[in-house]
C-alpha cells in the first residue's frame, strides 16, 4: 500500500551508513515516521528532501508495521534559517513542539503555522521573539487551549492593562483584580491562579491578533519593545503551562538570544 503525503521533516536520525529515519509532520495524517534507505548518500534523490526542516512531497509504502520512503521531492528547504544560530535554534524549538504534540490525524492549521514561522525565520522578516510568541499562542489555540483574552473575565471591560491567568486562560482588568485581592476572592486552588504579569493594551492586542488573524497575515502587526516583552513572556508561559513542561531547545534558543 502506497501513501502520498506532503509534509515538513521535523526530526531526523541517522541509521547505519546511509539510511535516515525521519519524522514528517503532514497535513493529511499528522506525524508519521518513515525510514529513507540511502537518503544520506550523495547520489540519492531523497537526500535534499529528507533533511530536517525540508517541506517535501513523499510517497511512502508500508512493509510490516513500518513506513518506508519510496520517493521524496523537495518543495522548500528553508535553507537560510541555517545561516543564523539564533534562527536555527528557534526552528529546532518549533520542531520539538511539533514532535511533542502531534498524533496521527489531520493537522492542517498547525502545519501552515509552522511553515509560515520557518519562512519568517529564514527570511529574517520579523523579530525572532515575535515569531516565537506568535507561534506559541497560536499553536496553543489550535491544540484546543485557546484563552479568552478579548475582555475582562469579571466585568467585560476591554481597555487598559490586564492580568493574564495562565492556568485559567482568561484576563482580568486591574480594577477587578485589585477588588478580588481586597475581598480575598482568590482562586480556591493556588496552583490554578498563576498570574504571570500585567498585559499592556498592546501586548493583549498582539495575543488576540495572533489567535484570530488569518495564518497568511499572522505576523503583520507592530509592537513597541515593552509590549513585545510582555507579549513574548505571556505566550511562552501559556504554551508551556498548557503542555505541562518546557523544552531543551527553548533553553538553547534563549542562550543564543542573549
């Protein structure tokens, strides 16, 4: 049985002398792992299409309980993202997140988000922290963890600074938050009441835009340095808390960003 898919190579493992085990993040079937025989040979037609971060067309076939790569045709290599250690480390973080969350089912929107993010990194179109934050909050939303940041959870107000409740997935305006503290109306479980920071209007607007904007225009907004700092912190904390852990590639990206 042959399977034709189009997908992003998010992980590679060298096997034997010239073989390559690859994990492909596909639109049709989520994450698939397949063995590409001879893919590391300089003479192989599969070599370029099976490298990490390459977006390619694949023809796979089943043999026993495993998938094997019969044909592979490169669509986009995102080669330029490898010219910067910071950009490459951010791409590795995105790939690790995908490896952590994918299952064998349709992941069209998450794939498009990832491809747009890698394109933005490769072409240095935007600040890397902005790309990272947009990816994080949109990925969390696609995975079913969409926060409600349109207005205050308590009074419905939509202007001014806000507190973002990470585990609750909602925001509160400063007035409602201060009233709750004064009246000792804290969340009954302190572990579910993690307020990461005050969100400025600009940071909240960036979160909302990243969640609801069309994927092809997801990076098309401007932020001040302070708004970007708050936006980046909120998006990262939200995704990591929803997934329940951090990532080594994220730690490495932060080292490179310094």
